């Protein structure tokens, strides 16, 4: 049954994406707000299908910590789930994402129309000045910046692998940072076919205000996100002990390991 539900959802997920991308085409020349709203509709319907087909529900916590206007949202990244769930809670956002995505037909056009920040990760530290300039531009418009501090998806329970770039952006822009923790990788892991039933929790933590040193901020951000994420994972495992072997296997992964253990069958 898990196989059939996962297969059905994968089919519906991509059909749903194709449907909304078709509707996006006439909006490409319009203001980004139109494109972003269509993207949110894709996110809402994806969550609905995920619940109805796979039994994956969701819960948003700490909504009182969300602020309007220019702010950085630094979120733990375990699954594709958060890429379409986060936008539901913010009116005018921009992701920092890898440049390769904008070359995907239709989907890449949407990213450009929505004025997202595409970066060439191969440039490493040379990219930072350009990235800071672009983030200052979106903050001037009162937009929100989404950033995944580890740069890519990490298995649920794996050792953290944070990049220092988020601290540099925090320092150079002088904007508050809202940390966000989650447990999405327990149910829909990176590169995993099987999608397990359960409740994905996305929790927003109190903002880290401007003024800290870069190292102090970096350590504080990682500590807050990891502590909250571990608590969410532990609560999910206590509710469903079948998840425990997955988490245990991921705990032993090196910081640069691909997500293999997370796709193990229960």
C-alpha cells in the first residue's frame, strides 16, 4: 500500500505542477505578485494531495514569530516539502537557489518571472558580493529572503552541515533572521520514492536581531535550528517508532554524505 500511494502521489504531483505551470504562462510578463500567487496555489494543492493520497498532514507552529517586511527566513532543509510550503506564509518572497534550476523549461521561466535569486555555486566565496547586492535589492522592496543555511537537503537526524554565507548576509544587510525548524525528511526524504504518513511540522522560532558578530550569530542560528529540529524528530519518533531506524542510520552519516539511509523502507 505504501508503494501504491507513493506512486500515485508522484504521478499526481507532477500532473498538478504541469497544470499550474500551464496557467502561469500568460502571467509571465505580469508583476511578480501574480506569479507568486499562482505558485502558492500549486503549494496549497500539493499539500492537499499529499494529505489525501499519502496521509501526510502538516502543522505550522510559531506563526507569531513571523514578521512583515524585509526579513531573512533561515530554514532547515530536509525535503522538497518546504520549498512549496514556506511561500504559503509570506506575501512577497525570494529564494536563494542554484542557477541550474532557471534552465528548466517552464519551471525556470516561473523562477525568473517571480524574481528569485539564482546563484552559481561553483564560484564559492567570489559570489558573496553579488549575492549581498541582490539581497539588498529585494529588501529595498520589503520582500522576504528564504535561505537554506546548509545549502542543500540533509537527511532527518544527520549531522548538520551549515555554510557561513548566511552569517555574512546577516552582517551585510542588517536584517533580523527568523530560524525555522522542521521534520519533513522523516516522511518525504531527499531522492526517496516512498512517502510515509505522518505530520510534518514547520516551526518558526523567535527572530535573531541584528547586531551580533558573524561567528556568534552563526553558532546561535545553528544551535536554535538544530535543537528545535531534534525535538520535532524525537516527538515524531515517539509517536511512530518505525521511524527510529531511519533516524539512527542518519545520525552516523558524515557531513557531506548523500541521503541514502533516509530512503530505507520501514
